[in-house]
């Protein structure tokens, strides 16, 4: 597991892009043994202007100014123990941040940043979900807006496109990359005893008539038939 940064450390990243009306996202990369690995931060703005920062990525000051103009950083979601890299730097920059981590990851996340809670009530527009079948180690958000439901998940779905060379071959082999989304192989192994529960949750999400898109930490946003994708992933798990 990569050691968290002690200071504000900016790795390569793109611009902040809007998702619907009250969400922003940015894709960056980090150096891994396989080479450059894409990662995503998602920001959700509540009705009162407070921001939920999901899977934090330290950005250049110009983009941080954009983020702060969008709303007030209030909640920091560390969706799993593997996504704590920039959490200490964000807490240092915004000392009043309320830090959230799923119950199964709280101890490990707490080694680098104080965790305030394992769940939160954000109001009607956003729901915290500790993903069933993941031993309490993965957190997701259900975000409702005027254009439908956006599902924000961490590593239970991999959809990295345009990954070439040896790195791309390995990422496809592991299920993080490919022409179609997959449940990454490490996820299947880690949650082998909970596959049925995870599959059931995916089916439940697929049955939501307002489902608009799926945003994950590693991969492109799924906006074309997200319900069909989830049903295929559920079958893949079973």
C-alpha cells in the first residue's frame, strides 16, 4: 500500500469537469509498479453549498480555487483503505473536514488521519452506502439530482480504456481495464465470501428507474446503459 503523502503533493491531473449540476470530477494519475495508474476524485455539492469530497486528490492551486468557489469543503470520504493517499494533506489544509470511512477500513484509515464517523446523513439528495459483500471496506454514494441518480463507487467496478502496452495487458488481466467494465480480479478475491451480497446490491441499483450514470475511482464514467452494465457485473460475480 502506497504511503500517504505528509504534505500537499500534486501528481499529474486533468481539469475539473462538471457532472450534471452539482458534481465535479477530476482524473489524475499516480505511479504504481505497473506504471501510471488513473484515479478519480468526485466532488458533490449539497443544497446548502457544503461539499463532499470522495477519494481526495491534491490539485494545483488553480483547480483548488475552482473547487473552493464551487462550495465549502465539509466532508472527506475515504472510500477504502487504499484511497487514503491524500487524506492527511486535505485534513491539514481544511482542519474542520469531517472525515468518513467505512467500518471495515476505519482502523487503517485512522492510522493516517482521524476518522470522525463510519456513516453520515447528508439529507435527501445524497445517501451513504457501505457496500454489502465488501466486509465493510468499500463506501459508495447515491447522488440524486434533476437529471437522475449518479452512483459513485470505488473499486468494485473497473472501466479503464485506452490502456496499452504491458501495463495495459496487466490491467486488462486484472479486470481494471478493457473494452467493457468488469469487477476487478482483486475485488473478486478479496470479497469472495460476499460475492452474492455484492451482486444483489448491483441488481438493486440496476433496478432503480432513475439511474443515470456510474462514476468509479478507476475508469471512465459509465453513462450508456448503466443498469445493463450492473446486471452483467452481477452475473460476472455469480
